[in-house]
C-alpha cells in the first residue's frame, strides 16, 4: 500500500487522475510534469522492490487485484492495467 500525503507525488497524481480516481492519465500533465511524476514513481517503485526482496522468502499469499479502501466500508477494487514508469 502506498499512501500519498502532501508533497510532489500527491500533487502530480491528483493532477493526472481522472474524475473517477481510477488511474493516472499522463495526458493531463504537461511534459515537465510527466517527467517529474515518472521520476517520483520510479523512486517509489525502487523502495518497494528493495523492501520486497528482503521478504521474498516469506510464505505470504496476496491474491491478484486485492486492495482495501479505508472508509465506512471495506471493498475489493477492480483490477487495472499495469502502469509502466
């Protein structure tokens, strides 16, 4: 889970997401913003991969397309296509 709170990453993601908040549409950003968002996403992906590698031998199961949304109800989100950064 990645929580976006303040900062450049949150700002760019909010600028690039559509009205239904289901994904990032890079067409909503100017070229400099696209580059910066891609850079920020790569940095987060590097941190996530580094932390997953250390735990790769653990026997954990996480089903594909599983997510939890905080709020009044817990629900499973629909799958989305992979975003290449």
